[in-house]
């Protein structure tokens, strides 16, 4: 399943791109699994996802917890906590 990933703020800076299309392996079923899988891809990903407790996620523009299933997701955004404005899902 191909999923469009979007990265914001220091996550984007550490990875070096603002998004990409990925097809995670079958055992990647939650946001937490996805972050673990991505962190193993390169030092930049490892740096971006080193502290998952400092990250937030949205699936198809709805904020979700890291235990949320990614099945059927078209787009997943990963970003630091947001302050002010409506941002994603607003």
C-alpha cells in the first residue's frame, strides 16, 4: 500500500525533504510502527524520529495517536506539536 507522507518543521529539516510516497512492509500497521520503520532508513530519519514522544501525526488530515492503524491511509503527516492557528484538520 503506497502512502503519501508529509513532514513538517524540524522533522522535514532532519530528513531533507518535505514528503515522499512509501510502501511500508505488512508488519507496519500503526503510526508507531511506521515511525520505527522510517527511523531505520537513514541517519536523517533516525534523527528526525529519535524522540517519538515529541511528535504528532495526522492521517488524512485528522489528528491521531501513535497507536492509530494506518490501514487505508492515503496521507500521513508527521510533525512536532503545533501551537496557534488551526493547521492540519482545521
